[in-house]
């Protein structure tokens, strides 16, 4: 049997940390776009709602960060947390786009889809599935 490569798992860990940094950066950027000195009620309300809605990403960012750490330390539960985190991010992006028609959700959705595809690649899944001993395979006889 060949040596198991952990390189794809480490790469996913770094990509997930990159995603967390991007999401936090987006939240900070949106927050600083509000001009608190020139209060125009109709514009301030819309911008503040958009910033407040970004807090919907907090659970998915937290899960993504924890899963990134799990990937870097090769813990099995990291894969499931990453899949749930990506699904939550996609759900929030779809809702944000349907309500506010924000343009920045496209790159987030594309990144989430790529990460889900990469999470389901054979090289990543083989690291987290338990190895079976060929001698213990089911021989077709009832137990």
C-alpha cells in the first residue's frame, strides 16, 4: 500500500483560513462604508441593514475557522464542519442576493462551491475514511 498524502488536507485548511479572512475583511469593509457623520435616514437605514445582515455569516465563519484548524491538525470532524460551514455560507449568500441583490455574494458563492467540490475529492475523502483491512471484508455470509 502507498503512503497516504496529507498535502490536500493541509491545502484545504489554508484555503478555509483564507476564506475566513476574506469574510471578516468583507464585514469590516462594509462597516466602514457607512458615513456616520452624514446621516441621511433613507440611505443609512439600507446600509446599516446590509451591515447587520452580514452578521448572519458569523456562524458559518466560526464553523469554517474551526474546521480549518481541524484540517490543519488532521481531525476527522473537520470535514463535516467544513461542509456545514460552506452550506451555511451558500444559504446566506442566496438569501442576501434574493433580498438585497448584492453583487459581492457571487465570489463568495463561487468560492464555497469550489471548496465543496474540493472537500469531496477522492484525495481528501480518503484521508478521513477509516481504512479497512482486506482480511476483514464481508465474505457474503450472514453473521
